[in-house]
C-alpha cells in the first residue's frame, strides 16, 4: 500500500497555512467520497478512495495562490497537472496521478481548454474516466480550500458549474445522478 501520509508530510511541512488547508480539504473530500461509496456500494477499495482523495490536490503548493499560502510560480489551474507529475515521480500508483490530473471542476474538455485559453498541456486528458476519478471529482466539487470549509449545498455547486456553461453543468449533473 502506498504511504500517502509520508508523501504529504515530506512536501507540506506541519505548521504552514497551506498544510492545514490541504489536509482539511482533502479529509472532507475523502469522507464524502467514502460515504458515497459505502451508500452506493461502489466496487472500489476504500483505501484507494482515501489515498486518491488525500492526494488529489498535492500540486497546489507549486502554484501561485497566496490566499491559501501557496507561493509557487504556476497558475492555480495547473495544480492537477503538477500534482500528477509529482505523484508519478514519487512512485504513486498511476490511478492516483490520474485522479489528480482529472479532478478539476467536472472535468475539462479539449474544446474548453482551447476556447478559454487555459494554461494546460495539450497532450493530456482532463476528463474523469474511471469510477474512482469520477467519485473524487464529484466529492471535490462540494468543498473549497478557502472560506469556512463547510460542505456546499447542491444548489451552490450547480450555480458555480453553470458559470462555466451548460456543458459543464450537464457533466456535473451526470456525476450527481451517478452518486446521489
């Protein structure tokens, strides 16, 4: 079993603002994902759900997001790509790297990346494909790293998704249908 805690501790020293934010957010996402998996009797290993949820945002530390204590040089939107690369370098299972790479919003299509001019490498896929990828992507939508850390209502998540267009909202609703 991959020791995700040791990896997080090696990158996120205790006592830093970003460490607390990452751990709090990731634990909330993990708890929701595990609850959904139990309730829906999903054919996923709970240990994989927990590890993937705890590692999905590992790349935030290398982005420029001062509000959450991140002082890297890359745009925040790249945290999934950065995290996937970090996980691959650390020898984490590929399924965890793919979750990191594909968890943003309700996924990102090539058309959306091009039309919005998003700073993401063109040689990758950003749409969740596996059940684990979809589960973490969905659970992540209900928690932000800023603010009070409380779970967002379905209505709030849908309003947020609708800002990015009807296709994004439809993808989120499909995830909701799968996991609600």
